[in-house]
C-alpha cells in the first residue's frame, strides 16, 4: 500500500467541498466530512478533544485514520490560526 500522497489530498478536498456545499456551510462539518471519507475511502473515523493553540479545548472534533495509522484531519482549517 502506498503512503498518503497528493492524490489523497485531492480526494479529501473534493469530499470536504461536496459535504460543506451540501450543508450550506463553507467551514466546519468535521463529523459529516469524516463520515463521508470513511464511507468513500474506507478510512476509520474517530473523535477526540483538541487543545487549541490559544488554550481553548474543542468540545468534540472528528477526523480519520489512514491505513498506516496517520491521523488525517480534513477540516482542521475551521480552527484557523488556533491550530497547526
């Protein structure tokens, strides 16, 4: 199995864009995006709490796990400068 690459980024961007457009929101939607990624790409989805750079703790945030164990957060942009 090949590693995470630009093709995966393209797929994630398309899924994220489609889910966000369908919801009428241009940001967020972590649970719906992670669920769509799991359904379409087969990557497990999970949730957790994030400690943001400003010290705030995100209530619940969803992401996916690539086959090699890499955590993939397709909606990290919703946190803007408060996340990496």
